[in-house]
C-alpha cells in the first residue's frame, strides 16, 4: 500500500504538532505520524483535554491540539519509520503491517532520548533513566512508599523528582553532576526566560524537603536482584543511600537515526539546518531537539517555521525565524552547563555492561579502536536498539564517531524489509 501527501511530519511532539498544524492550515495535504498511541511526545505524554489545564504546559497543549483537530491533517498513531525505499518515500510499519508513504516535503521532529552512562549496577532492576521513570509515572506507575534517588544531569532531574513526590514517592536526594559554577553561569542566561525560572523554582519548591546537591554523581548501584542502595561521590568523599528506585540520566541526545539515514548533515551532535530549518537535503526540514535541546518554546517555534516554509510561505517563516536566536542561545547554554564531566569516563569496571542488548562488557571493547571494530569483534551496537544506548555511551567513553544511518531504523518484519520499491501513490 502506498499513499502520498504534500507534507509528512515524523514525530507528534510539540514541534511536530505545530509544524503539521501550520502546514495543514495553509492548505497542504499533511500526514502527522508517530510511533506512540497518541500525539504529545514526552513533554505532553498522558495529557487529556479534560485535565491538561491543571498541568504545567497544559495551556500550550490545549492550544495546539485544538488547532490541529480543526485541520484536515491525517494523524497516524502507532506507525514507525523503518526505512527509505526510494527518494520521496518512507517505509512504515504498524503491528506488522507495512506501508510506503510518499511526500513532497518532509519535516522531522523525532525528538531526543536520555543519555545513559555506565557504572557498576546500572543494569539492575529498579534502575531507570530519569525521563524513563517520569514516563512510567505519567502512565500510572504507583510510587507510594518508594524511596527514590534522582541523579545524573540536566533540568529534567527536578521535574522528575517533583513527579515522584506528586505520585506519593519519597525522594532521598537529587544529585546533579554539573558543578555549581556551571549552573550559576547558566542561571544568568535564564534572565531572558522568566517562564523557565518560575517553572524550575516551582519544581524545587515541590521537592524542598529533599536535598539537592551539585557536583555529585553515582559511583555504583548495588542489590541482590533489585537495586537496594546507591553510592555517590562529590570527589572528596563517598556515601551510600538506601533506595527502592534509582532514576539516573545525563541530559538528552537527539534521535538522529532518521536524519542520518536520509543523508542530512550532522555537525556538533545536531542536524545542520538553515534559518528556516531546512536540512542539507532539499525538501527535508528538522525541528526541535534535532537542532538543539532547548525545550518546549524552541520546539514550537521551529515547528511553525518549518511548517510555514514547507507550505511555501517563506516570508512568514523568515519573520518567525527572527525569534530563534534567544532559544538557540538557551540550547547552547544547556549543553555547556550540563556537559558530562570527565570523571564519569572512569566509573565502568571491566565487567560493567556497555551494550545491554548483546551483553557486551566494558572490558571487551575498551581496547577497540572504533565502533566498527567493536561491532566486528563483540557485536556491540548490533542488538535490538540498533546502538541507541551504547552508541552514545561509546561516543562519550571512547570518542567513537557515529557515521551515517542504516535501515531498518527500528526492528521490523522480514515482509516489510522485502517489499519492493513503491510504484505508485494513491491519493
């Protein structure tokens, strides 16, 4: 089966929703697709029209989802992009069913994922990413009576801790690996973003009874068959906390697999784009975390710019783009402030897993000279996640560069892979 649209938007988070809405309002035939069951992405995950107004960012969710519903945009939920069978086409899969989707212009809003860094015990049950725990709680995970340590890096830590408290859990501490000086420097840049200052202050108020310490990080997690305690350090000393859950993530990295597969240039860890969010590939735009991790407002603005440009309204896109520099500076400040410290490179022991899919330990790859050599000798990066976890791990630990993209972007059926090139597009 094949179907064609003027504009296809991949990723139904805030940036993707804004892009699809603007393009559809301009009269384009638009398809918005996402692998989740409902639109919203991580930030708006679990929001509902009836209750969203009571949540942070609920107002923007209601505004943009209401606008989207008033358009003729087709929303395809539960579909994953697995490849590019021919120029101008994406190959999709949903519950084992394949489909080729044709497009004239393509907007990528595939978001970001957490950066995980290995330490002894990081694969124990009960150890999750910070954002992973947040997603579980939004999906209804009961936190009552749970002692939780939140650690790693990034502004997400406070939001996660506040979510744990709201869900009935007890936050034993919030531990940020970035030094206080870096956070103070970043705080100066927040003067131009008062809304973010208020949001951060609210999260801290909600977690005021839990210690918040900078320049601290997890050394190891221990337990028999589940995490029971966590050892932390501030360089000068170590201490151990009992816990039921450890939520640990080190800021965010963009999901660049699809842009790379399509040939988009990547520089400095992000997709290279013009002021109108046009990538190096004609007709392909990138928005949101793909161009820099900068939060909701940046994603919404970039979505509007790309949606306008894809709809042929370049003048409107250029006018909107004048507001980008402040958000780009904010994103750059985030990366500087929460960059992983060098001490985190030394935490893994020889038996500590680096590639969780293929059970490859640090000791098996530490003497390899490249990602390719590690794949050939140990299968590191060849598991179901296609290197999404260990790729960022080895990039940090060994400075191994990630090159290009390969199909399938996600695990898929042989039938989907074996389907021939699309012959025609039905309207």
